[in-house]
C-alpha cells in the first residue's frame, strides 16, 4: 500500500454525523487526515467524534458568523484547513409534493444546502489560499433528473450547487484551489430509508429498474469519489460535477 493520500492535511466535513458524512470522515482519517467533523446535532457530534477519533464541532452551517468562527477555531486547533467537504444538506424532512410545500420548507432547504455551502466555502477560502487545497461540494441526481423521492426545493437547491461549484472553481483556481462536486444517486441512508419504504412497491421497482446497474449504491461507492476529488490524484480536475448514480442519469 502506498503513502496515505491525506497525511498532514486537515479536512473539514460538514454534515459529518450523517450516514455518508460519517463514512467520509472515517475514510479521510484512515488515509492520514486530521478531521474536523461538523454537524448541527450536538449529541451526534459527540458520539461520532469519539467513535472516529475526529474533532467534533456543533455548528449550524446556515449561520455565517458561526461558520466563520468554526474555520478560525479549526485553524488554531488543528491547522489548515486544507480540504472542505460540504455534506450538510438534504431535503431535511420537508414534503415532496408541491401542494404540501410551505415557505418555511423552502427557506430551510435553501438555507442549509445553498447558503450553508456558500458560507463554508467563503469562510474556508482564506486558509485554503495559503497552501492550495480542495473543496468538494455535494449536489444530487435530483438536481439533474427528476426524483420520485424529493421535492422541488431540494431539486432547486442541489441544482444551485452546480453553478456555485463552477463559479468558485473559476475564482479560486488561480490560488491552486480545486472545487468539484459529487452528485450521488439515491442512497438509502437512515434519513431516506423510511421515505423510500413508504413508497408503493411499483414505484420502488421503477426507481431500481431505471438504474442500469439495477441496484442502489453502497455508501463506500459515494465516499470513494469524494476522497478522489479531495486528493492529489485529481490535481488537474476542477469545476466538475461527478455523477455517481449507477448510470441512471448520463449527461451528454
């Protein structure tokens, strides 16, 4: 086995106590990174940080002042940051169907997914500029192909992540900072499992049949692309949205 890809690097992972976030943190730590694991749930932060050997931070990414303080504290305590992975987001329990969506649902989804991603990138940028680095944002197949599981606010928010990623890649590239996005297909973490299980069997079958590989992904199959984009193996890749969906959506 070669040299671990993230030795001497500090990574900030938002949404780090969730299913994918926890696995990303574990993957980074396994390859030598010092990890600042960030989530809004204090109890989950404490449990996950202890289990993984990460440093835990309880922060609402939709609060720009709190995010700025987070990055300053990471710098003081852990060094860097050199890598930012913005996993905080999702449909956050909001309704799928248009008639059930209220203004507060729209605000919640956009605040966490779009504003939270922007605030984290903005706050991390001054530190990343000091030594280059990588940002990996998280979009979704729901931004690129209609989803049977999530609603309009989620699709809107995740589509915005694509534009945000490309613009940041253009602005931060001269400083040696790469900015890319991963757009996973439907991943049945605990958050989505109940919603998927509540769908009629025929709709569940349609979801799986629309995937050429005819199966849902394992979490590691989402984690590995994130780690790749964060690593020096992707040193000449920026401004890209990498679709990881088993072929359900194939861009031209």
